[in-house]
C-alpha cells in the first residue's frame, strides 16, 4: 500500500495543474480575447490570471515569511498598481481598466508560480496549525490556507477555461491535451 499523499504534495499538484491549465487556455488567444469582458460585470482572462497569481504570491509569502515577488521583484511598479492591491473586491470599472501588457501578465504568472511552488514545498507539517493572514486580514491556520488557495485557483482556472471556450469553442481543450 502506498503512503497517503501529504497536504503539501496535494497542494503542489493542484497548484501545478491549475498553472498548466491556465497556460494552455491562453495559448493562441488574441489580445482582444485576453482582455475581453463578456459583460461589464465579468472579469477578463487577463485580470483573472493577475488576481490568481497575486493571491498565491501573497498567501504563500505570508506562510513562508518571504517577500512577495509582487513587491520584491518590482512587479507592482511595472504594472503601475499599488503594492497592496490583490484584486479582491475590485469594482467592475477597475477590472475594465486593467490592460497591462500581456507579456507582463504572463511574466508575473510565471514568477509568482515559481515562488509559490518553492514556498509550498518548504512548509513543514509542524507549521500547519500556526495562524497566518490568508488575504486582507482573514486569519486562519496554515492548513486552511493550504486548502483555500488551490480551491480559489481551481475556481479561477475554471472561469478562464470557460471564457476561452466562449471565444474559441471547446476544441482548444483537446489540442492542449485536456479532456
């Protein structure tokens, strides 16, 4: 019998899967599709990627005690956004105004993903019960943050895939190797 998967291993696998799916969903999109909001109350793919990356960076930084790559690597300056901006509670107008260069959005996705995976792989099980700020002052044990983060990522990855399907049909999933 195999050893059960530990929480870190599960979260790492979920995080890597969401990252790969987002990269596949963006392959071949036009900039118009990347920034399109189907309705004024809908997030764009670009905004969803930025927000998901931002949340992962913030949460794993809070758990690990490391600097956020958003601030430390100068991404907030390159985006022209506040260092504290995470995208939680953004107004439809703010989402509509988000038009950072596509290479910037994808570069931050890659940088935040690399930092997230490294941080996640180093969390000792002894730390699971310690309290950590999850997002915007919500404090919870590390284990709950580790459950919540991939749940949020899965939700946003599904939204990105749905939007991609609206723009190009479902055939993109077969081409990308997703059923």
